[in-house]
């Protein structure tokens, strides 16, 4: 028996999984750069366009709107700390979170880490990740090794590094009694994610593998068939469309920016 003065806390309830019944459909973007995607500029107009896009989907499952903000942006110059990336301001995150909430949707903070590691970049947004409707999207093709300038060759990550982020997010969800955190990781080529089987299942986090990259419908289907066999069974599947670039035959497959989830 606990002494009378001891406080006994109730166990945390199992986190609600936002993907248990719903599909996620969203636009990506960042302030001041149309190349980043359609969730840029007038967020009200972009949100209305997203609603219209969602209405075009067959009514098979309920759809949760997603606003994906490129929160940590890769650069070709090193910056003051030599990490080849910059983080957005709290004011920007608030603006995009307000847009997501106006849609009754979710905000994903997209991380392009440059030479930094994923976990510290995700932790930098912890006060936002304590919100019930904020998750992350990881861009490993922009995670480069020391000595490599982003954009000159693919970056990469490992299942072990993804697992570190998943474990951290699951811990946050359980500690603060939040819905399960969405953790998207984008993959454009096989070499971008090594040892994917090391990404384990954790309570409080819902991982999604999104097939990335620009190309024709046939090319994107081929990429899907190449990349999906390595997906761990507990990871859900998704894909990304580039509304403009995918229709241009002369567009290189990489480097690229984002359009929709």
C-alpha cells in the first residue's frame, strides 16, 4: 500500500491512432517559396484548394486534412553552425498550425536536416510536438554526411535513426496523453533508407512511409514497387504528387521541392 502522502497517478490511456480509420491528404509548403508546394502564400486560399482536392476523393474512408510545413529547410551554404539548414520561427509554426486547425486537420513539421541529425532537429520543436495535432515528416534525402553539400548527391538515413525519432515521439505522446504522433518519412530511392527493418513499432507513434520523387505515372508506380517491399509491417504507406513537375517530361527527378502529401 502506498503511504497516505504518496500520489498515485492513473496509467496513461492508449494513444488514439489518427490513422486507424482515416486517410491523410495534404499540401506542403513554406512561407515565401512557391517551389516548396501549394501550402504557401495565402494559407486561406491554399486551404480552400485543399478542401476542394479532398472532395474529389472517393468516399471510401474519412479524410483528415494535413498541412505540411517545411520547418527545417536545407541550404547549399553552411550557415553559422555549419549544418546547412535553418529552422523556421515560432510565428511561422503558429500560422501553419492555425491553418491546420481551421481545417480540423493535422500539422506536420517537415525536417530537411542538412548535416544535422534528425533527432535533435525534431527535439527543437518539442513545445509544438506537445500539441495533440502536430507530427513530423522526415526528409532523409536531405540528410547528408560531413563534407557533403546538400543537393550534390542524395542524403540518407537508417532504420535505427528513424527508430530513435519514433521512440522519442511515442514517449512524448504517452507522457502527455496525446493522440499517437504521425511520423512520416519520405523515400525517393532505395539507398536513401538503409536497414529499414530497424524501425520498430512503438506505442504512441504512427509511422508512414511516403514514396517521393518527380516522374510520370509509370515511373512513380515503378518506384512504389521498388520501395514498398522493405516497408516494415507496422508502417503505413503513402505517396507524394507534384502537380506541376510530374507533368513535365523535361523535369529532372532530383533535386526537387514538394507539392502534396
